[in-house]
C-alpha cells in the first residue's frame, strides 16, 4: 500500500461553469493551503481551461481536463487532442469516467487508447473505475473492477497514472460508500494494481463533501478524492482540501 504518496484532491466540474462562475470561484478560493501535503487540481470544462490556466497556476492549483480524444490531430470534428490540453497547461486528464462509459458508451479499448495518446504527450490520466449498484448487490464488484483495470496490462510502468475508484451508485446521489466498503475496495484495487505492476495513487469519488471528507480520507489506501458537486463552490472544495490536510498532518 502506498500511504506515503502525496494526496490529491481533484475537482471535476463536469458540464458546469460559465466564465463568470469560474472567475467567482477563483476570487473566493484562496489557493492551495498546504502544497507539500496535498495536491489540489481542478478539471473545468474545455471552454474554461485557457481562461483559468494562469490564475490557477498562481494559486498552486494544477489543471486537468475531463476527457480527451485518442488521436493526435485531424478530421475529428468536436474532439480535443492531448496536445491541445498540454497547450492549455493541463497536467491531468480524466479518462473512463462512468458517465462517459454509460452515457457515451466508451469501451475499455477506447479508454486504453486514450491513455496511450495522453501518455505520448506527457499527460497524467486519472483512470476512473467503479461498479453499479446492481453489480455490487450481485457480489461481483471485484471482478468488475479487475476487468476495468485489466486495460493496464502491458502499459508502460513508468508512465504517470492515478486511479479513481468511483462506485457508480455513489456518484451525485448523496450516498457515500461506507468507510468499510471504501477500505475493503481500495485494498482490492491496490492489490490488483500491484499485480499489474503499477504503484499509483488511488482516489475515492462519489458524493464526497465537507461533512464526510475527513472520514473518507482517513480510510487506509485512500490517497485523495475526485470531487464532483462539492467542487463547484470554492468554500466547500476548500473545506475538503483542509480536511485532507488535517488527516495527513
Ligand atoms: P459527486 O461528487 O457529485 O458525487 O461526483 C463524483 C464524480 O463523479 C467525480 O468524478
């Protein structure tokens, strides 16, 4: 287990945020309070990457994108390639979010090719994995996660990688996985990653908020959070960051 890794609190804004809201967020967010202990990152929609880039950097907040296309350039109307994300100063890119798997129908093969394209351009993928409620109730959570992680077979071990475990039933529902479920599942994910030769951070995502952040971030094997709704407001996002700082201090 890799408890010594610097924690990452990443905010996924999903399809939210106007330019005005982005400016208000940055006015209110005072910057990363403890960069040595906790890394803070934000993934706004594509349209806000350039406008937010310089200011976030000056606040010690790392920039990321929510998706990327798996080709370098060309006739792919509506798509954004890794080089464009690097141009906007992105370090991270979320790949395989459950909303893209279920709504857009993104396959494991597509997800792997997006990761390869990202690595070629120096981006760090945050690979999202997670089971549905039906799969958890059937008792097949571990095999679902193992299958989603199996795309890492043969992936270069030296490439930067973060994994986010996001149980689908906990996303945007206000229902969080219990500390026991999180601890047990993170242990399995770390085991599986070790088997595949990857020693990377594993974040938890799914209804993380200021009220549950400390408990969730204290679970063994949890090395940060991927936060949706609660990252849209500067004060609630900051509270989650501070709760994490407290846990690791
Ligand atoms: P919520 O925090 O809104 O549940 O979203 C989690 C998520 O999907 C982050 O990627």
